[in-house]
C-alpha cells in the first residue's frame, strides 16, 4: 500500500503539527494504522498550493476558502478536503478499526456541531496564540484575515473556554458509562474532543495550558493522553 499524504500547516513549533482540524485526520490515520506522509504548507500558501494540486475549496460562513487538512490517497486517486469528509472517506475505504461504529455517524455529526459551537466563543484567545507560532508572513496573513476575532476580550475567552466549553463537556462526560463518549468504544467523537485539547496544549503558553490541564481534576489532560495512546501517537 502506498502512503497517503496529509497536508497540514507549517508552524515554528518542534514537530510542526498543532492545528486542530489536520490533527483530527492525523488521529484517524494513526488509529487505523494507515501509512501516511505529511506535507507542511505555509499558512499563506494554502490557497495557491491547494489550487495547484487540484483540491476543492471549503465553505466558511457562506464564502469559499481553501483549508487544511486535505488528504491525497495515491491508492485510489482520491483528493479530499475537510476533516469530516476525510474521516468518512477513510472509514468507507479502509473499514478496519472504524472511527464511526455502525449507526453512529449522525450522532457524532451532532456532537461535532455542539462541540464546535461551544468552542467558538473562545476562539479569539486561541487563534491569537495560533498566529504566534506561524512565521512572520503567515502571521500577517492570519491576523488580517481574522481581525474581528482579535478585538475580543481575553477574560471573556477564558470564561467561554472554561465554563462553556469544558464546563459543558464535564456534564456530558459525567453521563458516560465507560472511558469514551460511546462508553467502551473509541470513536471519532473522542478524536474531535482530543484534537481541540491537543491544539490548545500546543499553542498555549505553559501557564495557560497548566490552567486548562488542572481543570476538573486534570480530566482533559488525561483524556488527551489516553486518546493519543489509543491512536498510537505516543
Ligand atoms: N471544516 C474544516 C475547517 C478547516 C479549517 O478551517 N482549517 C484551518 C486550519 S485548522 C485552515 O486551513 N484555515 C485556512 C484559512 O482560514 O485561510 C475542516 O474540518 O477541515
């Protein structure tokens, strides 16, 4: 089998990978033990590079934008944009070790929307940190395209992250009978959640990550570590 190719965002961090959406695809590929190479693309080169390889653009708030992750599969010729579409493609094409256990896809899709809606209000803070790990060219591009987010208040972002995002997740996780969202069965729902914590861990400053890691008796730090283990990433 030829290795698949995952297009991810280039950063200044050691090991590079940090963006939440490409992280979801990396978790899925690794969980399924599929061989893959990563191509890191500079933030401001995403659109020209994706046009060059013939990838489809994505939709955001009604406008068209080139985003990562994009996955190329030389075994089938598929070229897929969007982390959700990539997860679905991988499960349909390589059904061993499914990340969508039979009949769960609709529910996990709702979970994805709910998690995204809760994380949204804390974006300004985390996006600022994300901009700081890009190189100078990438940083300018990133900030210009997201001006509205950076004007918001840091305290409000923390409150949204701690109380709304992780606070709601705590209520959900208290209902779980087992370790994972689907009880004893690991699924894409756990990957969605882990990928966001992975992103925060990578982009936040030490004291900020400690603040998140100590929330709810360290539950989110533990959950991330367990998901990384489950996906053969540590
Ligand atoms: N719904 C998309 C969102 C992808 C997305 O927004 N990716 C970010 C990086 S995490 C990106 O490529 N942004 C490029 C831009 O906004 O110019 C997915 O899940 O793949």
